[in-house]
C-alpha cells in the first residue's frame, strides 16, 4: 500500500500535559536522507523515538516500512537500525565484543569485520568503550545501527560534541551509508550538517513542522539563494534594489547593505551599477546558507 | 551463530571478570572473613555458651550469607542501574532482543558468583578449620538457593526504586547494614537473645541463617524459615518487576 520507508501522520505526544509533538506529519522515501532540524526542545527526539518504538504516540500514525513500531516490534527492529542520542555501552566492553554482541541479536547480521573496516574501527577492535574518543564512539554507534543490515537508520544528534574534523569524517560515513541504498532519518541542530547531507529537511519548531523542503528550497523560500552585500552609501535608491528581479529582501545593518535574491538578481544588480556608473565598495556575492532560512522559520525566542 | 541469550551471558561474564572490586568482594572477601576469624585461637575452641560448638562453626553460614549480600546488594544494583542510566537498556530495546535478557544475565551471573563463593567458604571451613560439611546437604542446598534468590530479589528491588546509579549505591548500602546484622555478621543469630532471634528470623537473611545453621547441623531446615525466604523472594520480585523503570 505504501512505498515510504517512514510514514508519520498527525503525530501527537504530550508529557504531563505539555505538548511536545503537536501534529507532525512527514514521509521519508526509500533511499532518501531526511533531516529533522530544530532548536533544542522542539520535539525532534520525541518524534523520532515514536518512530523507533521507544515511545507510543498519544495520537497519530507511525509506520516504518509499513509496520507500526508500537505494535510490530519484531518486524520494525529487523528493518530499522538506531543510533540513540546520549546512549552509551558497557564501559569495559571492547569494540569487537560490542560488534559481535549486537550481531548476535540479528538473524542475518552484516559481517562485523567488514563493517568495522568500513567505519575505520579495525585498529580499535580491542579498545574498551570508555577509552574510545568521541569520534570513535560515534563510528561504533553507526556500526551498531548498521549491524542488522537495516533498510532504514535513524541517527540522532550524531555529531554533537565532536570536533570539526571528526564531524566531517562522520558526514562522509553517512554519505557512504546513503550510497549503499539505506534510508536515513537524521536528527540534528547543525545547519551545515543538514545542508550537506539531507535530500529534504523538516524544520521542527515547538512541536510543529515549520517548513518541509529541500535545503535549496528552504533557502529560496526565506531569504533567497544568493546574498549580495556591499558597503552602505552606494548612491542607489533602495526601492530600485527591491525592484530587482528575484530580490526578496533588502536590509542595511552594521554599515553594509544586503540584498537577498537569486542568480538573476545578481546579474540585474551588476547591470544596475553599470547603468548608474557607480562602484559598489567591498562587494560580495555569497550563497545564502540554511542558517538564514532556519532563523526565519524558528521562533524569535530561540535566538 | 550462537543465540543472543548465550552471547549476552558470555559477554556479561567477561565484563564481570573485568571488575576486580566485585570479584574480590563477592568471591574472596567472605572466605577471607572466615580465615581471619579462624586465626583467632579462642574461636576454634568449643564453647559451652554455644552448646559445645565453636565460634568458627557458626561463622561458616555467616560468611556464606556475607557472600550473598555482597553479590546481591553491593555488586549488582550499581551495575543494573548503571545500565539503565547510561542508556544501555534503551539501546538494546531498539534491537530484536529485549533488554530483559541483559538483566536476566546479570542476575544469573551474580547468583553463580554468590554460589561459587559460598562453596569456597564451606570448602575452606572444612579444610582449614575442620568445620563439618553440612549434615543435611539437600536441605543446605535448598536453603542456600532460596537465600540467593531472596538476596538477588532484594538487590533488584533496590535498583527498581532507585532512579540513578548513585541512589542505587546509597540505598544498597542502607539495606546492606541491616542485612549484615540479620545475617549475624556481628553477632551470630544463634547467639542472639531469644526475642531478637525470633524477629531476625522474619527477615530474609535471618531466616537464611536459621535454615543454613539447622541444615549444617544435620537437621531439615524448618518450613517456617524456608517459607519466610520464599515469601520475601516472591514479594520482592513482584515489587521490582512492578517498579522497575527501563529508562
């Protein structure tokens, strides 16, 4: 009936009368990397825990490969691999023992050795969990999420607390997971991570989906894909800037004027300068990032 | 491919072996206690106050119970609550294997460790100090198994009512001292005044002490003592299952 890897419709979850997830719906297609982005306390983890079967929704429908996680535990744990936020392993368990232990939980596990090789864990097989670095721990958690050879993996705050280098390493691993055909549900509060890895992103704010689109789509719909900025004081009427094709915003702050728009806006801006015979000092044209879109979408009180 | 349960048990046994503290307190310290007491000359002499028995004779069952208490109340609760606190149980519940498997493995291991330690105490008591082996082996074994069960059920309850590992360690210690007293570590139950003996006999370790002592001297451990232990095991198991939180 459904081909979606994950289907969530009208999900509601409250704790002690406080609505944490308030009517969330989304679908993740097979092979897609789907991001859930939002500030702390937006309900990201709770929503995902309903997908993982760790929590039962108050209301709404959740399906993983067609199975209800709250009811069909056996089927869901077979197709879904999970990396949990803030979850550890036994301190004195070695990497090899962890891989073998979790492999034994599955009927048809992936080869632990091959997986360790893929995730760069071979040099650390005899190292105890407590002695691993943050990046190594996360690589092990990705390995454990993949060890059941799942069709879908959930990665929750995968790179929180990692240094930039380890973060980039983990991102390449996620890309490799996607390339192997596994559907990925990625929970994050890092824009750069979402922008780089995700095919589509749901921005969650106070328990609701504030926007759902591709990263480019999100950027376009809020501030434009390109940002033109230059030292204020160029003798051009702001109204003319606003009238540029594709321009969505014109602001002046800290001595710089910023125009948000598209490639078309940039071309038109250049010809506008030529027409007036003026020079824009400290002119910069940059790609807008998800940050701008995100700040627009999530509430003021989070800034 | 081995079964998940076997792999969990094997893995947890290895981890148990990597805890020198637990190994010492559960497996060795009870025997050490017996040896230290046995080195005191007067404890090896028959005493009229004890009906012609020696202090060391009374301390064999006490050291056996000490092993059970160390295992159930000192070693196990921090492990179980730590597994919960650090999300190990949660992670497991996202796999096809239920996290209860891990708890069961831990209970089995601590039971085994307590039993091995108890056997070591009995063996050393016999070889080093000539303490007679239990006169009623079957009765002794039944009493011992019930005592292990009630000790672990008590430890599991400590875990169930404690939200964090720190609290579990604290509650475990709070229960530890009354347990040691009722097991007769300071004053053997048989040397306690009658009224106190009767009250202590209603506690799991007091009843265990009574049952082990009777079986050691060749009698059948009274149904009353065995019944008290069985009742505690049942009630405490029910309580821990009822109140245990998985996260």
